[in-house]
C-alpha cells in the first residue's frame, strides 16, 4: 500500500502529461459562429449547430473523419449564446432549436417534425428522456413582472404538446454556461440563486436544494465574493460540478457537491486574478474526468483544463491562449474524445480512457 501511495502521484502526472494530444479541428464556414454540439449515442457522429449573419445550419458529421453526412439550413439569426442540440437516447432522432422553433430530424437528415416556441425568448438547454420526450429550459417574460425574464422547465412530446404544467425555476437566469441535464435526461441541476444549487430527478419529480453560502465564503448576496456561473451534473447523478465567478484572486473556481447530502467534496482551480470565472464544465461518461473552460477577465487568455477527479489538484491544460476553444465541452459516449467549440471550428481532443 505504501508503494502504491508513493507511485500513484507519479502515474497520475504521467497520465495528465500524455492523456491528450493537440486537437484535430473541424473548420466551419468563414464568418460562422458555433452555437452547439452533441454526440450521437453510439459515438459515430457529431452534430454541430452554427450560424452566419443570415442563416442557421445544423450539420451532422461522421466521427472519426468528419465527412458531412447531411446538413440543413434555415433563414434567421439566433444569438451569440450557446444553443442546444440533443440526440434521443436510442439514436432515433435529434433535435435543435433554430430560430423560433424546435426542429426534429432522423439520423439520415429527414424531418421528424417541428413545433413553434411561442413566446420563448431563448431555450438554453434541452434533452430527451428514456421515452423520447423532450425536456426544455425556456426563458420567457415574467407574467407578473414583464420587465423580468423567468426560466421554466417544460416537458413536451415530439409535436410540442405540454405533458405537464411548466415549472418555474428562477428569474433573470444567466444560463448560457450551464450544462444542466445529465446525458440520459434523468437529472437536472441549476443555480436557484447566487449561493444555492438545485438538483432535480426528472423521472421521480423530486428536487433538493443546497445553500453553499458557507463554502462560498459569502455572508449575504450583497457581499458575495463569488457567484455560481456554470453547472454540470455527473452522468450517474451522484455529483454536481459548480463553476464560480471570483471577485478576488486566489479563490477556487470549481466546487464539487455530492447530490445525496449537499456536502462540498472539494474546491479547486484557483483564480489567477479578480473577475475570472468558469464558463464550461463537462463530466466524462464514467464521471472520472472533468473538463473545465476558463477565460480570464478579458476573455482572451482562455484555458481548457482536464482534471482526473481522483487527484483534482493536478490537471492537464489542453490549450491556453486567445485561440483556445473552451465553449460547450462534450465528451463522446466512450469517453475517449472531448469536443469543444470556438468561433469557426469544433476542436476534438483525444482523451485517454
């Protein structure tokens, strides 16, 4: 046991040093803005949503290789915020938000239907569950206070019919950096306020909330040093990763929260300067690795970290600098590739399983 303890840090360091090689980028058209990405359940294809000044395009490419299987384009311009793409668990269809509607497609690119998102200001996240019905986070104007926006959880069938009443979550949500759903659509996590994170079992309809005020080091909202900025849930639902915003240098930017108890299991990634935040989080399929996207206060000195959660104080920097792709990290189903987005490309990082 002593020998194991002695050589485990060395083995981990070797893993982190050799786990990844430089990314293999898939280029998007000139002037494009990448919005969302999703892996097919069998890992044989990658769907990318991107926009130009006048059009929104959903493209399915074979993996590996990147051969375009099909793409479809619609007139319009969405936003500069991430936009969701999701596959059904059985791979029978995928869905994407394009403009003011949600469109569904079969794996060969044929239309499987669509429905309008009436009154929706933005759909920051969506997922399928095991029954191939859709869960969506939808931002709408508050009915009681039209000057506010409210975020709702909606459960819909493929035709867009509500399967239950929309569930109010929060007002004025900053949801662009959330990865709130587990890959199988079983769980949802989101910040309920500046110091509280919520965890919901979608199938059971149960929810828990944990106030992280003490762990955050803030006594009240007005005096907060850090706010919850990004969230992701481990595929098995046992843990939440919370990305934070720091007003002072030296504070950890990532927190791990056990979902059964709300216990904070660890904090790491110290901020380099005031104003830093985490804007991308993703667990690998087995939950052992965590990808963390971290811009600096100016957004130029980006870093993409890869952590082995058995020893989270050590990490591999997959890229660093102004051209580092850190948006919307997503692991392939086999956990051997990490996809990230930047303005005109999809970066694909080989990861040791």
